[in-house]
C-alpha cells in the first residue's frame, strides 16, 4: 500500500500545515487518502479527518501494543489508496526513553519520509541539517524535502544551490515562501480545534491550493508509490467496553477521544451515542455507561455551571450505579467545582470530591503507565498506557484515588484521579493496554 510520512526537523516547521494541505489536495484529486498522526494528539487528527474525509488514527509506538499498531495500519490501508502520516516533533524525537519517534514509524511501515525544513533563519546551513538527518541512522533515509518559510528569491537560490551541491540525491519537492505561509491560531494545548473555525473547509481548500502552487504534488504521490508496504491482516484491537450502550460527550468543550478506542468498543458490540454538555443535554436514556471526554471545559465554565439538566443526569446515572468515566476535562467537571483563570469558583457535577484550579496554572506533559488501584470494572482490569497533558492543578484531591501511575523512566510514581461509587476519573488519557498484556 502506498504511503508517505511528512516529518519535521523540529516542532513548528509547518509539517501540520503541509499535511493538512496535502490531504485535501489528494482528496480533491479523487484519491482515497487515509491519515494518521504519530504520537498522542487530539487536535491535529481532527483537522486531518476533515481534510481527508476519513477518520485520522494515532500511531503511538510507545503507548500501543504491537497488535494495536498493526491493526490500525491494516485498517488504514484497507480503506484507502494512500496513507499519509504526520510525524511528531522532530524526526528522531520520541518518549523520554527514546522510543516512539517518527523515524521508528518509518522503519515499521517502510514509508518514505518527506522532511519539512524551517528555513527562516538558515541559508547554506540547511544542507548540513538535511544531510545530518539523512545520515544519522543508516536505515532511516529522507526521500525528499519541502523548504518552508523562504524569505526571498535570493534566499531560495542559496537554499536550492546548497542542497543540490551537498545532498544531490535528495530532491527538493517544494518551496513555500514566507508570504505564502498560513498561520493557524493556537492555544495552550496546541492548535485551536478544527470545529472552532468558522469555515474550516475553506481554510483547508486554501491550504490545498498552497500545496498545489508550491509543492510538486505529483512527485510526492510518486514517492508514496515507490515503497509498497504491506501490513499483514491484523484484527483491530479489542478493548473491554464500558457498557453495551456508551453515551459519549461531544462538543467544543469535550471531544478528545482517540478513534481507535471508539472503534474497538463498537467492534466489541457496544452501541455509541453522543450528547453535548454545552447544550445542556443528558446522555441517551438507554445508555448503561457514560464517557466524558477530555477537552476545554475551562473555556466554557459559566455555561457548564448552568447546565443543570446535564449535571443532574450524571448525578442520577451514578446514583443508579451506571459507570461514568471522565478523562482530563471530563474528570474536571465530575468534581465539586472548577476555579477559572478569573479566580471565580464554578460549581460542577460533584460525583467526585475534588476541585480543579486554573487560577494558577502548572503544565503537566508526560507519558505514563497506569493501573487501577481497586479494579471494579472490566475496562480497568489491565494495566494501561497513556499520557497526561493539562495546565490545571487540583485543590483538595479525591479521598479515594483511581489509578497508580508511573512515568516513562519508571522513576516517578504517584496516584491520579478519583473513584466514588460508579464514578471514575483521572487526568490520565488512556491510549492502550500495557504491551505485556497482549
């Protein structure tokens, strides 16, 4: 199956912008294109899904079992003519223990690498950068480069001549000028979500035009065809579902859900329905489990504080012993209150006894392994791998923590989240079960 990996020398090179534009350009050309994103990320995949018209799956070699990775890759190959994978950070950057980099994904898939290089503060030195990335590891080779943030005709000439002289075997597949670069707004956890853009499809078509006018899209497509990678037929990963009918939060405040988890629940036979806390909706009356996704509740605190139908329904679900599981943003609203950046206290659901505070932010970003301290639901019986990424702090932590967690080094451990009856929640985002368990 044809495929490419769009990587960068570091974060901020423009690889996300290029990936979105290429996905939409291929889609507009009638190519069935599937998208994937290396590493833990909710926001970029949402843009990729809209750009390609297909769900974008995460490929995380640190957090996922081999069977999960192969199942996702096989699924992507079966639903498309070409797979486009966006890398994470720099090409060789991964978890704290060195695993899970974009280069590792290139080794696994055999897909050629298109390297996006930020040229804003370089000229001839770009050749040294590209040569270094190409030669660092013998089995990881660069198939082509896209030069981004090029300042002038003279700058373009210096860059191209340097690359042709010193790394002539690596073709230049695109040159994007500074005045062509399209800025995408961001906030503390990454880009502003795709659903928050007034006309996201117009934006994506503009990015597609940018790629068509500045990148040899045909050369990229031919490059994708040079290596026919084959992932053997592999069943999609199986996860014990939370229930037979799972009601999942979905709106601009709560939509951080990895699609492989939802699909695994569906393949296990679970019915999925959606509801919007921001619209003051209750979960479906037939639901026997509720999943409150992560997201940005801190941006909508006055609305959530007045969402009485939603909050009452969650309290009633817990009273009826229906499992309610919240991750990060969902966990925050399950507590007694959230203190906003404005230092105002907003009352939340109260099925857990903690309070979250945004008035003094503290950034937490790490991979973690987790195990339920007192497993009382089959979905939490096995050790899990995932990540934490939040700016909130907790005042008055829950009396009964939910999980024991350990970082990627295996040197720091602690507890996270809370349990009260059938209410479970934590800052921890589950990606997969521990590799030792299948």
